[in-house]
C-alpha cells in the first residue's frame, strides 16, 4: 500500500468513526438535551453570536430569537453578513423519543405550522469577502462589526439594509482602517459606547471610537495603534466591568492586560501585566462578567487557563478536557462560575468552576474532571465559534466548519443539582 492509498484509507476510517460517533450522539440526544436543533447552512460560518432580542408572536408556544452569522465561501461565491431567525420553545415541550429517533426530529419541537423552519435566514447583506468574525455593539445591537480578510473592520447597521441585496455593491456604514493583515480578534466595549478593539496577524492592536466618525468620512483611523506582541494577536476582549481595561492574547504565548489610563509620557498605552500563559499559541480570552478579577484563556496546548488579574504569575486552575486546540471560550451571562469552550476536537464543553477540586467516585472519573459539567458531541468537524443566548439561560449556538449550525440546551436534570449560588435562573 503506497502512502497516498494509506492516507485515503486512514481518512476513510476516521470519517466512518466520526459518523458512527454522531449516530450514537443522535440516538442519545433526547436524554441529554431539552433543546437540540441542527441546521445546515449554505456555506460554513466562522462566526456566531446571539442578538439580545426575543419576540413572542401572538398565540404562539415559541419565541423568535436572532443570530449573527457570516459566510465563508473561499471565493467560490459572494459573501454575506447574515441575520438568522431562530424559533425556540417558550417552555419545555414533551418529546416523543421514538419519533425523534425514527424521523430525526429535533429535541424541543414546538407547534410550528407546516413549512415553518426552526432556523431561517432573515437578512443577507453583501460583504467584501469572507467574514472572520462578526459582533454587535452592546449599546446598539443593530450595529454589527465584521473582520474582513484584508484587515479592515466593516461596520453595518443591518436595519439600514434590505433583507436581500438590491445590487452588487458592498456598502458598510463605516470602514475601520489600521491593520495591514487579517485577524479574528474583535470586541466592543460594553461600558463605553462606540469603542472597539481589534487584534490582527500584523501583530497590532487597534482601538477606534465609531461614535466620533463623521458622516462625510466613512473610513476612520484608530485612536490607538499598539505594537507590542511579537507574533499574531489572536484575540482581544474588553473587561466586562471596567471600561478602561482590555486584554490581548497572541501566538507569542503571552496574555497582556491593558489599562487605557496607564500611558507613557509619549501618550502610548503600555500593558499593566504580561504573562507567558501557555505552552502553545493562545487563541482566545474572556473576562468574567460578575467578578472583576477573573478571566480565562484558551490555547493550542488544548488547555484553558483560569486567572486572577491581581496575580497573573500563576494560574488559579487549568481546565483539561479537550483533545485539540481550544479556539473560543466564553463566560455564561447568567451563571457566575460557568463558561463554555469549543475546539478543533469537534467538542463544545460547558465548565463549572465551583466543581474544581471536588472528590469523584472512581466510576465517574472516565467522564472527565468534576468541573466538566457537559460535553456537547453533536458536531462532526472543528467548531469555529460559540455563543450564549442572552435571553434564555444555558442555551448555546455553535458553528462547525462543515456548514453546520447547532442550537442546544443541556437537559435540566444534568445541572439542577448545582449550587444555587452558581446557577442563577
């Protein structure tokens, strides 16, 4: 058997194993989830985020939520910024397990009429190339920033665009210039309206204030252009409580904490902390929305670091459970000590920091460490991004590189014994 034949055989064997694993997951889904929806997109999406909206149609047993997505066509077609409509049950709905297994019915089905889909694309806005990441402004959720492959950030007010393009012109409301290469890191300041920070493969961090833009000029330069990291800046995040603090992580394996009030005599922003945080490239970070000192980082080394800003010389804890690089991590908006992570290992894991160090029975050790609350195994390819729903507790959306979007909520019996201090309904 030559090398090419061996590689094809191994690929086929791996694909078969993944498909067999998926069939087992699908069979068990009714026992593991209160909601589990799988939707095939026309093109893969590298980004997903829930909009903070919830509408309830009259005399309906479901609510309409919305997701931000973006196409990744690799130049094979036009690219779009997408707004998807998602119908979710208002309360737990009994699921006929046999019907689910036989007809591939989704868990958490509602009384939708014939022809109504659980997920459908509502708005398509023409975009200049693939969307690496898309995020809405917290103070104006109709304003969405996208990371473009040429390094620019484009800002759209999706309410100012038709639901489908009328022509082939790309018309963002603003273009934020300053980067010379693409990237993925982007974050709106949740406390200071209009401020946005970005990290790029040009090793730079840029900060803009879109509120200061003139109507006469649709292209604006950064307020701050920071060159500090020695390699690609993979992610950036504003602090959830302090409006002047943000963080950055890089392929140089460091995490840096910045305070915009701490400037040199030349007016340059310098990091207040910089720590060699992982043994591999660092891809993501997120600040806890409830505790001003805590943050997490995810890395190529397959681990998630848990940190206290008051002493970044040593981790509080290392979360071990993924078998490949950790691509995204995000704290729950409802639950003090709960966060999720996604990985190239096709898994999304929900973690509970209150369980760290808890004793386990021998028979439970095979399921992972005690802080591993839930492992979502419904994806068959690398999971690019995750997002917590802002209106409903413990509902997540996740997107994989094989065109699949999933919306899901773990079964209540999995977490209902969790300490009330941690799980806030």
